[in-house]
C-alpha cells in the first residue's frame, strides 16, 4: 500500500511540474518556471523515496533525498525572492 502512495506522489509531482511548465510557455511568467523546477525536484525526491523504501530497502538514500528536497525548495525560495519586485 505504501509503495502505491509513493508512486502516486511521484506521478502527481511530475504532473504538477508539467502543468507549471505548460503555463510558463503560455504566459512567460518566470515564477511558473521556478515553481516547475521546484516540482520537478520534488518529483525526483519522490522517486528516490520509492527507490529507498521499496526497490532498495537495504540502501539508505536519506541524505540524497534530503538534498533534493532542500535544493528544490531553495530554488523556489530564490525564485520567489527574485520575482518579488
């Protein structure tokens, strides 16, 4: 059951990222691009979570998952600060 939740979270993050990038191509709002990059990083984080918990339970990917999550949120934070003119 948990593996299905991990996969659904990854799929939803990928879908959100794709929709944000599609909105960016239509409107050219850079905040949509920053948000799309953030959600792409969060999708990578969710895929790593699935790999960590389901595919390779004996390998600890906690540090890599933490770096991708923090990096994604830092990108979004940078985009928010950069676009807050």
